[in-house]
C-alpha cells in the first residue's frame, strides 16, 4: 500500500471514529473546571474550597463536542431549507 493511500485510510478511520464518539457521547467534560462545575480554590491553609460557578459550562460540568455542534448546525439548516 502506498503512503498516500495509507494516510487517506488513516484519516478516514480517525474521522469515522470521532463521528462515532460524537453520536454516542455528544457531551464531554468541561476543560476549564474538569467536569466539576465550579472552579476549585484553596484557602490559606491549603484546604480545598468551592469557588465560583464555571463561566464556560454554567455549572453543568459538560460541554457539547465540536463535531456534534457542527452536526446540529447542519441539521438545523437542512431542516429549515426543506420546509
């Protein structure tokens, strides 16, 4: 198998794998709060303390994946165009 064909097959495999992940699990953990929902702080003694609610996920701890977001946009545009 030549190198371009191998690279194309690998790229296709990665794309289909990510599409499968987006279909099975459309939400991932928030990167900023790591899925907790709040930003964890420490006080002066070193104990963990609950901080503010995460601004990125609004305290839910999850975010929508980019691939799922693009799919939702495409589906909404298609639905509105075929009415």
